[in-house]
C-alpha cells in the first residue's frame, strides 16, 4: 500500500513538533504534555494530534529520528569495514548512550525493545553483509541469522538502560556480548 506524500507545510509542522518534543522530553522528561509540546513547536494541539494521535506515536517519531541521524550512519560503515565487530560495538554503544541519555523519551516510547528491534530490522541488508563476512572469517557463530542481530541488540541495549553504568562499564558489557556471539565455544542454537 502506497503512502500519501506529505505536503511541504505538513512536513515543516511535523519536523517542528518532533524537535520540540525532543527538547521537552530532555528537559521535562515523561511529564512533558502534548499541549506544551504543541506550544513549543508553534502549532495548535489539533495539528499535533493530526500527525501524532498519542504521546507514544510522537515519542516513537522522536526516537526514530534520533536513531536515523545518529545510528544509521554508523550502520552504513558495516558495509565498508573489514572488522564489523568494532562497528557493531560502536553502534551498540551509541544506542545505549541514546537510551540512557534520553530517559524521558525512553519512558514515553512504549515498548522500547520492540521499537528498537523494528528500527534495526529495517537495516537487515546491512546486517546481512556484516554477518556473512564475520561468519566467513570465523568471527561469528555460523547459525546466527542476520535477522537475529536487531533483536539481540535491542534486548541488550534496553536492558543496559535499566542499570546505572558508566560508559566504560557499558562498553565492557557490550564487548562481552559481541564475544558471546563468537563460535569458539558456542553450542547450537535451538530452532525458531
């Protein structure tokens, strides 16, 4: 099903709403009201609701915009990097930074793990190339499928956000996770 193109004025309103929501989620956390966000964006409440039927939809749009600007460029490096493990560690760390650094937003998204996994699953082709290269080099277990990676990342990143860790500790545990995907001592994965 094709989606209708967004008019230029609607696109501008959406962008202003998303930016205002990001600022207010950062300052006021989960207590930022949709009415306050609309005022901050310079639009009416009806305009906000026309584009975002509820708080969760708006928070999800903000989160997806952050992931698009901050994470997708890192994911693109997976195709160019001979050492995808380093890039995967950088991607995981950046995502953990976002979730931990934006607690008001994270609390408003709804099921953060699901939203994160859905976003990353859109990059299945990127993960696919990286997984095959890592498996060919013997650095990743052979029974791991590219579609497994977004879900593993999403589960770990959102779980790490529930624990107060400094950046070096988070990187240590994320590195441990990537090492756990190494085939050296792995047992076969159960079927789906």
